[in-house]
C-alpha cells in the first residue's frame, strides 16, 4: 500500500481563518453538481487520488474559504484563505484549442444543429464529446497531466485542499453556464455563436430546419423614451388606438444574464428587476 497520504489522514488539520464575503458553495451536503457535465468535472478531481484533501476541499468550498475566483481562457485564478494570514494563490490551467481545432469542432456541430440549440439553452449535449473526438480533441480533461495546477501553500500535495475547493465551486459554475467549459478551452460564448453564424447556415438532414433558425436570438430593445426607461407614466402612442407601451425594468442586466458566482438564494435577474422598479418609483416621485 502506498504511504504517500497515510500520515495526512491522521494529522490534525489546522483551522482556516474566517473569510468575510467568501464564495460559498450552494450545495450544503451531497453532490456539488446536478448536471452531468459538472459531475464529470468533479470526477476528474476525484481521480487524482488525493485522500483526505478531498473532504477538506469540500469543507473549504462550503465554508466560503474561496475569497475570489476568476475563470479566464485556459486558466482559473483564485484566492483561498487557509490558516495563515495571507490567502493562498491558486492557478488551474487547461490547454486551449487552436482556431483551426475549434473550426473542426464547429464543423461537427454544424452537422447537428440541435447541439447548438441545447448549448444556447445552457444545456451541454450528452454526446458533445463525440464531436470533439471526431476533431481529435476532448472537451474534458482525460488524465491528471491534462491539467496544470498550482497553489502557493506549503502543502507538498498537488492538488491540495485549496485547489480541491476551487474545483468544487467551478463544477457549480459549469452547471449554470456550460460555456465556461468552452472558455477553459479558449472559446467564449459570443465567439462560438459568431463562428457558427459565419461558417454557414446549413440545413439539417431532413431539410426542415436551418442553423440560422436555431441560432436566432431576439435582443431586447431599450425604451427610446427616458421617462419610459425610468418607469414614469408613459404618454399614449399617437395613432395606436390609445395603446400604452410596456414598461421594461432591468433591460441591461437582462441582457447580461445571471452572474456565474451569484451566491444569493434569490434569483439575480429578479432581484435586479425589483431594484430597477423601486429606483424608477423614486425618480418618478422626484426623490433622490
């Protein structure tokens, strides 16, 4: 039996310093992910065989020890507070694909427009890996060497419990936005949509649906009338039979969508809409 981790299992761990405003996992017990792609990401971590550090990582994620977390193309930067005064700096890197490689993936998705529709609906197609495999790639890490991880803590194990905590939070973020996985491979959501639209509007096999129809996105228009934007009583539209325009609140936040690491029990868009609505009332009543 390997003795690499035996001593750590009985060594009494130090207690981390409390973090104010840390990113707490929404999962209080059980699985950190509800979606298959988030669970697959976690299984990559669990295959690293890091012993008791896994359970410590789960605890850190649920306690809110992760002070910051930023997902960029090909890498993740985070700060995790341990028992020392200064937070530990985390870096997780995943190899990005070249433009030529992504074009091969896009070509595969063009053959199955339903995949594009699922992705834009924040669902990762179950057979998405078949598209990447056809291009000679894999969206998910296949082995430990596919990921480069680093932490400024003194723990000799890599990944350590601090890195594990970040992995768990990333799985929750992937649940909400599968395009973050694409981003780890070097592809932003808007870039993905642009490539699909510019590569060609192919017709599917039965000829009933075009890719352009699948990708059609209706953008919400901002009210032209400032008073209408701020919720003031709109004037009747001339020549419209006395119809009153609909008042839109939180138009800009709705365009941006929900935040990746929004940690409130309340829905971000609903909360912003309520705030905009209340602000509109103050403005229309002449309050500041």
